[in-house]
């Protein structure tokens, strides 16, 4: 099992997301994250899909995606340089004064932003790679009692050089 | 500029060359039916159930090469298509299924007879689309037919909300199709073919394996030339049977769970396997890691996703079967395969039946007589033992066609598909070979066949059981015949193996059934009655004939490879 990234250009149409998600579900493929939004051409959407699979299954996944009439292009980003970021929102509640201070310290060290603060709670915004966000989730989970996480899933694009 | 949706639909169908439509009316397609009533070019066929309807369109499509067209109402009309759509999808049959839908203003309201048929069928069709804008109607229909018949063919669903069909709008029907996400393969990579040829040239025991893709591509003639030119032996899948005449000296039958002894052993021993148009379904491979272990594998398929999925191949060739074989003909030379053929012939001899059952009514006798009596016919099977017997004993020549539900294995397919085949080929003798179980799954179509005055022959192999499951129960489940006896009554004793008791009569009485539908019925209980029954049936020109063959419950299909075992590991009987 290896982590893979696919960028998918699809028709911006009703049911296309269901088609792609259904393909993964129906064929028992492992889907870690999926983000979607329209592109510079409003009739086309671009999906970024993160998944884990072995080599054979991954080849099959790409072929199955290509087979869909609604899929315009499948790009395998896994082995090429690409830039990706995921938004992670964290709400820390029921914090003591020390914990609030710890929250601010973590934010300044790990390059995240405190976007809201009141009483015993903090709201943090982390825009990092998926792997770094995983670390952040782990760290906060270990240090705080009440952690609420919202993850956006990665968006990715291939690099210029 | 101003044309009603219903009227554009009918005009579009005519432009697509549709002459037959399989339809069942309802409130959300009544306007389309009204439009059909007012024209003469398209014949409307009314089956008695939508599941049969889609199988009929399927049989029509497989036997004519044209796109089969269905028209049903929303809700239950649409959901009844599901099994038939999946059947067509598995066997790559081009269908366009129009489903009625509630008006767009009601979609999502759980309105009367509303279902999300596009959502329901998303994973079992080639493409599904709901028309949401009247001005897209022409383009969508054009694309539906194009997608259904090109590339790897398959079923397409077009959902038609009632208000869209009543709205007036754009009256144009596009000449061309341009779908940016769909570019079917139209070429073959010459380098890959050259590699395949050099691999073949180094082989001592080369073998062709042909699947349904050969028939779909119309590559039978090219294949025959290739076999004749190279002298290489050939085996087939169920869907590939008939793509080469069965009498050809290089043909050794089907491989797979119920493949021929020689074919399975040849596959096990070959050193280069050249396969065309098969997806290496588990029923033909047996245990995957013991499949053709000595062979390098070349695989031609139009669907890249079928290549190296189940069986990892050495040389993948993405192409239409006909194109690939025709190009191959330019590259190959004759091979010396005498020793290899001799070796396979030895397998063949060692598997000859030893039994002496000359007097009994056996599946082999029945199919043997069908072979003798009909040289030019379309044979349609249902699913089960009779299907495997047909695969084993039916002789095929270039005039004959064989239709069967190979991928999905849909019981209830055979009889309606035969009706569709007869409608598409009125001058051909159409013979449906069915089991007593499968026939009953769409038995109501006796009304359709009789009403349409279709002279066709329905051979029911009646062994009083759901025979294929019974065979597994007998061989692998300690003869515990759970839910397979078709004579069972609630009053039967628990110990039904008590041979002193007579079993209750079979339900229904097929002869009376035939009579009640205004059809003919003949019961055959002995070998010497087969031929006269077939001849009598062939003389009936105005209505279908049921021939019920009473065969023993203990008849089994051999050889058999147990599910998950190696192909070389056959139970001979």
C-alpha cells in the first residue's frame, strides 16, 4: 500500500461526483480524500484525490476513471513534483490558561493561525500538506482534552519546474 | 425551431435507423407513446414485463448488431430494467433505454412513481444522463446512440422528465458527436503487434483464446483466416463460442469451469497464449495463480481496463479485435504446430465419454438432434445446466448465432432474448434452450410471443430442479437440496429422499400453459421422440412451440472445475 495522488478533470455536471465516489465504493478502492472545484473553464471541474493502494489496484483505478464518459483527463501526480495544501480547522475547548498559552506557542512554531479566541477556547487554521496536518492533529490530540477537527482534503497542482 | 420534445425524440430515433422499439406505457411516457402511434416507421413491441422488455431489446441487439431501444415509464417501469441493463453491460450489448420521469418541478419530492434511475443504474451501465434542458435533448440522444454502439458497446440510460418532452424548442438533430471525455480506440499500435508476432514465432505451443469481443467486432472471418494461415489451435470462452466453426480441426472448445477437457489442458500447457476480446472472468480462469502458468500472455482488448486486471499480461494491445486480427494477418507466417496439435488431440481422446446411455433422453441427444435439424438458426440459452450443455454440444457454423447471458448469468434472459432475436431476424429459425426454472422467470412472455405470432421453438430442459445449484449441492453440499426442488409442496415429507413416495406433479403443466396462450406444446420423454418434436415445431408458422424435454434430475455437467480450483483440476464425472 502506497500513498497516491490523482488530479482528475471532469465535466462540471450533476451526478459526476456521485459517479466517481460510487466507483471507489463499488469496486472497494480505498479513498482517503477528495476535493473538487470548478476550473478556469466553468464547464470543467478538477478533483484532487488522495488514496492508498498497491500498484496493480492503482493502475486499475486510473483505467476505471478513464473509462467514465464524464472524465476528461486523469493525471497521476504521485511520482511527479507537485504542490499541495490542505486546510485544517481546529477548535480547542475547555482549555486552562496554560493550555491557551500552549496553543498560541504551537501556532507560532508550526506556522498556523489563530483565527478566533474567546474565554477557554481557540480556533486554529492550518494550511499545510496533508502529512503535516496529520502531525498537527496528533500533537493537538495528545496535548488537549477537547479537540474538534475539520479537514478540507488536499488540493494539488503540478509544479512549474 | 419549434418542435415538441416527443416529436424530436421520434425523429431522432428514425435518424438513428431504429425500426423496432420495446416499450411499456405509463403516465410519464404516454405522450411519447402517443407520438409513436402517429407514425409508421417504428414498430412498437409491447412485452408483458419490463424486465423481459430489456432482455428482448438485448436479444434484438445481439442478433442484429443494431442498437436495442427500450422505452418505459418512470418509477417501477425504470427499476424493472435494472437486471437487463446489468446483463447488457456485462456482455457489452448496445442499448439505449429511455425512461420516463416526473416533471422537473417534482423531482426530489418523492412524487408518485419517481425514482432516481440514473443514480440506481450508475454502476451498471456505460452512461446515464437525465435531460434537464429541452434544448439539450437532440444532442443527448445523439450522444446516447453513439456511446452505446462505439468502443466497447454497452447500455445507455436517458431519463426524460415529462415537462421536457412536452416543451417546444430546438428542432435540430446534430450530425456529429464530440464528447471530450470519450474517444473510443480506433487504431492498433503496430509496435505492440510486432512484439506479439515475435513472441508467437518463438513459441512451441502457441494457443489462441477468443472471447466475446471477436463476435462484437465482427472479426469471425479474419479470425478464421488467421487460424487457417498459422495453424495455431484455438479455444474460446462462452461468449467467444461460435466465433470459429466448432467443426474446425484446430478448435478445441471452451475453457473454464465447464470447459472441455482438451481446452483446459491445452491452456494449462501452452507457452504463448494469444487472447482476444476476453476479460479473464473468474469462471474461465479458475485459480488465478495457476492459470496458464507456462505461458507468456498477449492480450488484445478494446477496453484498457480489461487488460492486466485479473491476469497480468506480457504484451497488452488496446484495439478492436477485427482491426488487430486483420493487421496481424499481414505480419504472421504459417507455424509448424503438428506436434502440439497432436498433443492436444491426445487430451481430447482421453476424455471421450465411456458411458453407454444410448437409450436414455439426455441433453447430449437433444442438442445433437438440434444440430442435425437446424444448420441455420439463432440459438438463445437461459442460464444454468442447459446453458453449459449447449456450450458443450452445440455445433456452430458461420450461419448460426448463439446468444447467452455470459457475464451476469441472468436467469430469465433466454426466452425474452429469443423473442427479440426473432423480431430482428424474422426469416431465421430461433430456438430458445431453457431450463424449467429460468423459463418461469419470464414465462409471461408467452403472451408476447403468441400475440406477435412468432414461430419459434422453446426447448425446456425439465429436470424438476434448479439443476446447476442442485449439482453443486449433490457434489459439494452432502445432497442437501435446499430450495432447488421445483416439485416441492408444503405437504412434502422432510425426508424427500424416500423413493417409495411419488413426487407431486410439476408446476405448471407446460402443455396446458402453451395451450392457454394459443401456442403449441409437445412433451418429449424418450430419445426417439426428439426429432419428430423438433420437426413438428418447425412446421408451426404462426405461433411459438414449447417442447418440454423430461430429463433426469441427476444429469450433471462435466467436466467441472470447482470454483477457485486450477483449470487442470477437473472433475470428469
